[in-house]
């Protein structure tokens, strides 16, 4: 089999005004769909974050992708490294924990090749990753502080006829009550069994109060996590962590850097998780030497693909780290890939993060993958088990063209609300 064509389609999916440490989400989340076509007429698909750095990097790789054998991932990966260099520029947006374009190119190619292999041999991607250990993969609710309003076509307005989760997705959530209401709606709709709050937005005391309100509302049977994206100093993290001892399943990236995280970790019994201080294979020796975290959040988009995420899981097993999963806004192709990974990963120890409930559009046949009882059922395959809906893809591409966004820039969006707002990596 030989790859004879690569199609790259940037898309924009509506996204509400969600707040985070880096600012505010724009009305559209940018993604890129990459398709590989083979000489025997098969198509493999992948989805990665959308950015101009990725658009450049994937075009640079085109020359070695065309003609490559999708059944030989090692060879293709080696060719991409030799041709493009492994140190492509970081994605230049205001989200400082974002990752370089190189790993995202590898991710797109790896997922599309696995999808192709699955289709060629009529097996699932999970089978190719070693076998299905769970048919239903658990995800966590992902709460956000947010302004009132929806995103995309709806702009910052709201649909007054909306009910249930659709209404809660539009409603403001700026205090503990708002967060608990959002949690109740998302849990009612999707049956999530654990809950994460994106923190680092308001003063720690306000976010601690929200976590305590969630504990009060849902009881000790529902694991809780908060992620301030390293906006807390070591001292603040220890103080906040002590207040939340016994409340959290894990505390995600309270502070920055492996040294800082290690200092917090020594002071707390609550496990620490990261998608910020240990984010690549090169970071693993430091993680082990310093003891910076208990749990690593893998993400096949940022670690170089699904095979790389399985490799990371093996390192985690060796060095006593738990494995969870990070998410950014994404559509159904990414959710399918995440679910195959979750189905095949032996030491997956936590419900995975997903932003999927925040979106309402998708580019796959059938509209949207279902989250039921907090789980996504493994798509049946072959390959990823999802098909592109060409009309929906064309609409999402048109959204991309019309919205004028080329890169995610949460600080720029935030300045529309608060003129002069600047990202500050450690505020409290
Ligand atoms: O979507 O606003 C967001 C999140 O803050 C995302 O950008 C983070 O990368 O969810 C992520 C995280 O766990 O840090
Ligand atoms: Mg995080």
C-alpha cells in the first residue's frame, strides 16, 4: 500500500466563551482534519488542533508522506524527522502550555495511518494498539467558568428555547452556584461519574469554594479534580492543596515547572497530575529525578500519536505514574481516537478529560458520538470507526474561512471583554 494523496482541511466548530488561565475561548474552536488516500482507494482520517504553525508543518511533511507505506509507521516517522527536523516551532498562541507543531504532524499521520491499517485488515485501531481491554471508555465532566452565551453562528447570544445541557452550556457560570448548576446539567445529560473544573481563572479562595460546593452537591462518591494551569505559586498551591485534602482525586498543575510541582507534591497527600510540567519524552528523566507528579495526562495530539501515547503509558507503569488524559476542544474524529486509546491502554487509571460536550457540531456521519453513563462505547471500526460527513466538513471549513481566525488566541479574546488584559503565568 502506498499513500498517494494527503488532504488537509482546516475547520471551525462553534465554542462558547469559556474562561481559562490564558484568557477566553473564541466563538470557534479551530481544528484540522487530515486525510490520507492510498493507491488501493482507502482513506484514513485524523483530527488535530488548528493553527497556522500546523498548517505550515504538515505542508513541509507532504513530500515524504506521498509515496510512504502506511503499514510502516517507523519508516514514515523517521522520514518526517529527517525531512522536517524534530524541533519545529512551538504553536505561537497565547496558551503557553500548547505544544510544537512537529508532534501534532506526527499525531495526524500516525492516527490516519492506523485508521488506514484498520480499514485494510478490517480491525479496530484499539486492536492495532494491542487489543481491547474495555469496550466502554470512561470520561470526566469538564466544567468551565464562563460568560453567558454560546459560540459559533450563535455568537455571544443565547437560544432562549434551549433546555437541559444546551441551556446550561449557554448560561453564565462565574461563582460556586453557577459551577454546581453546570455540573448538575452535564452530569444529568451524560452520566459522568467524575468531575474536573478548569481553574486558574479567579482567586484561589473562590475556586476552592467551588470545589467544596461540588463535594457538598455530589458527595464523596464522585471524584473531583481542579486544574489551575500553574497559576498558583508553590506556597499558594500548598495552602490551597491543604484546604482541599480529602476533596480531590487529583490536583492538576497547581504550579509551574517540575521543581515547583515536586515541592508541592512533598507537602501534600493529594496526588498531583500534569499536562504542563512533563509534556514530552525528553521531560521524563526530570520527572523521575525530581518526583514532579503522580499522574501524567497523555494526549495523542501532543505526544506524537497513539503509538507514542501507548509508549508513554509503558513509561508511566515503569516509573509508578498513573495515566489520565488531557483534552482541548475537539470533534468526533479526535474523540474516536481517544476512545480507541482508552480502550487499549492497560494502565489507564482515571476517567479521561473531554471538551466534547461543549461542542454541538461535528463532521462525522451520524452527527455526534454519544456519551452515555459517562462513557463512550468503542466505535466498531474498521479503523477508527468514524466516517467523514462531506457536507458537514464543507460547512465547518466554510465556518473556518468566514470566521477569520487562524490561531487560537485566548488573550486576544479576553481583551475584547477586559481591554488591556494580559496573560500572567503565576498570579496567586
Ligand atoms: O480549553 O481552556 C481550555 C483548557 O484550558 C485547555 O486549553 C487546557 O490545555 O484542558 C487543558 C488542560 O488540562 O490544561
Ligand atoms: Mg491541565
